[in-house]
């Protein structure tokens, strides 16, 4: 019982951690912090947080770091850290936290589509599992398009009775700036595609270099250099890089330490215990938590298009996960049947060899002892 409850609790806490990042990051950007500078600080703090784990836990077991491995980690930093987070945070600045979390659920569908194009994933359209994956991908894309281009009427659920003075101040200050409801969702979807590319590259990198903490530390270190260069080009003023504001400092530390270093350790442990599919099932929980917190703390309004699009995205997500789960079970069943047939064949061959040894014959006549 405890063995099932601990992974469940750990994954719920991870989603709560990510929800907190969306809220604090949104408030930091509404206070004037540039998203590209926030991403740079996130990578710097993540590197400092995870480097000790890489040194002490993998110092003796770490494989040799070759030029080929470094190049693969460099590609991981470009896609999984720099492109993914730059697109996501700029998209978050130009949309709402709820919309950003909803669109981030297209990740499994985007990963399946890219893996199928790269021939790393079998579509199997004639099987129920393949049909579920294809249909789920199409539903996810449809929900994302609906959420991006249609808002409709607001849903009258009343105003929150919770009053966070700082959030009210930042929300009213940024209300005049407005959001780009096309650019924001588009960039969030681009971040999901970049993350899907990272998953494909990271899968091969993990096989060649099975040292997850060292790999992550190097990836965050490279990404911190890349994001710092991008951030300096976007705004080189010293005041823009200042962390004197408490919300800026909290957002940067929280994103780097909690959402990069700590969640990586928890997710790695959860995947080891329950598998990646179990972890993926919890991702829609983030959407619910952020929607509630955004309504309660940031005074965000829910639109019909947002709710319907989110439901379609989550439904498509679970269709893809169901298809993948069924495919894995079928693959394991086939492997088990093959192994049993091979065992029976070996036993039969062993009996035939034993009979030949007990009754050796030459020209049809038993040999004399």
C-alpha cells in the first residue's frame, strides 16, 4: 500500500511545484522581468543546484565523456533547455498561465508524431493501439487550435474571495500591456515541439551516457551560457538583470532549484519505480491546479474556448497514453510467447539429443557396446 502511495504523492507534489513556477514566473514577468532573463537565471541556479548531486553520486560510476557525448548533450541543451524554456516563458508572458499549461499537454502527441516521422515509433494504424495514438494526436491538435483561436464568452464562476495584495497590484499594473493571444499559444506549442525533439535526442543520449545527474548538470551549464547570451542581446541593461525585487529572486530561485533540480530527482525516482507512462498521467493535474490558482490569486477569467480546448487536449492525451500502454503490453506479451516457444524448442531438442545418445545407430543396426 505504501509502495503505491509514495509515488502517487511524489507526482502530485511535482505538479504542485510546476504550478507554483507558473504563478511566480507570471508575477515576476508582470513586475517587469524579461522572460529571456528569467530563463537565463533559471539555468544558472539549476546548474548550481544539481552539480553537487552529479559530483558526489556519479563521481565513481560516470562513463568517459567523449566529444560525441558532449555534442549530444549540446543538442539536448539547445532543444530541451534553451528552445523549450525560451519559447515557453515568452509564450507565458503573452498568454495566461492556464492557457500555457493546457497547451503544454500536447507534448505526448507531438512526441508521437515526431517519433513516427523519425521512424522511432511504429504507428500500427491497423491496431486499436495505433488508432488511439493517431486519433488522440488529432484531438490534441484540434483542442490546441480551438484554445488558441477561439475564446467565446466568459464562464461566470464569480470572483475569488482570496485577496493577495501583491498579485492584485501586479495584475492591475500589467493589464494595460495586454497579451498577444496568437503569439502566446503559438510559442507554447513550439516549446512542446522543442521538448518532444529533446525527448527523442535524450533517449539516445541516455543509452550512450547513463549518468543522468552529470548529463543534466552539463546540459543546464551549456543552456545557462546560451540563455545568458540571448538575454544580453535582448536587454543588456544592468537594471534589467537586477534581482533586488523579491518576486524576481523568488521566481528565478524557484524555477531553477525546485522545477529543475528537485523535480528531476523526484521524476527520475518515480520513472524507475512506476515507469514513464505512470508519470505522464499526472500532467493534466497541473492544468487543474494552475486554473484554480490563477482564478484565485491572479483574477484570471475562464473562457468557453479555454475550457473546451483543455478538455479536448486532456482527452487526446489520455488516448495517446492508452494506445502506448496497450502497445507496450502487447509487445511484452509477444516477447513472453516467443521466449516460451524458444524454451519448448530447446527442451524438445534436448530430448531428441538424449534419445540419439541412448539409441545410437549405424546403418539402421544398433552398435555393439
